[in-house]
C-alpha cells in the first residue's frame, strides 16, 4: 500500500503512523527526517538543501520532491506511508508525476479531522522533558509529580512550538496551504476521512477497518 497521511498539527499523525507501520510493515517516510538524513550524510541533495537553509530560505519543492522520490524508490514491497509530504497541491502534482514514471500511484489518503479547539488544547497543554524527551499533558497525561518528569526528575517545559500563538499560526498555515490537498485527492476518489477527535486507539481501529478492506 502507498499511503499519504494528512491532518493538522496535533491531529495524531505520528501516533497513527506507528500503528500503521507496525500492522502493515510499511516504511514511514517523513520529509523532515529524510531532509535531516540527507544533510547529515552529506549527499549532493543534502548539500543543496543546506545552502538554502543557511541563507534562511525555504528548501525548493524540486529538491524536497527529489529526496522523497529517492526514498520511495527504496521502500519495501509492503509499501510506504508519507508523513509531512506533500504539503501543497504543487508538491502533490509533482509527486504523482514522479510515481507515474515508476508505474506507481497513491492508493489511499488518510485524512485525520480534528476540531481546532481540541488541537489547541492538545498542543498548548503538552509538557516535555528536556532531558529524556518524554511527553506529558496537563490534563490527560499528567506526571506523578506536577511539573516533574517521572523518569529522571527533570523540570518539564513547554516547547516553543506549543505556545498558543505559535499553535494558532501553524493551524492557519495548515488550513491555507495544506488543507486544499484534501480536495485535490478527493477528485481522485482515494480520500478516507476519519474523526480524530476520539482516542488514538479508536481512530486506529477505524483506519485498520478501511485499509483491511482496501487491501483485499
């Protein structure tokens, strides 16, 4: 299966990716992870991307797409799940073209739908341990001692990107830039919408039901 996972920041894409990888043996392809890997390995693509980043500019679509196409070519027979890519309709068009050249298509687009208010509560309520990376929530995943990591006793922090103003900005960017992807893929008849306001296990069960039917 070749899958694209869509959803606003805080919709639970990372959690669902882990479940899908575990159940179906898919390769998880995160554009951010691949970009960091290309840079750390000093590949030609990584060097090109670094030059843009060093100047404070966005990495052009053509470089990101070339990186993703390279990663897709190395995916196992079971398939892959794209997380964080494509981000725009232009990237989706380029991805379809690259896949078509290798005789492939996207099989399903999983669209995680969550109310903005719930996302804001999820993200602004998160607290992280700067030492071990453990994540908590002030309402539904509290540490044993308030404000302190269960594992190493380090004082918990709110990450800069979980600040209310930053969260609001990220949501605005998503609705303007990435949400149109849903309409793009709906024209291809491959979008599956899921109510991701619910618990992660319930959402995962709904996704499994849809993909099990698709795979058979």
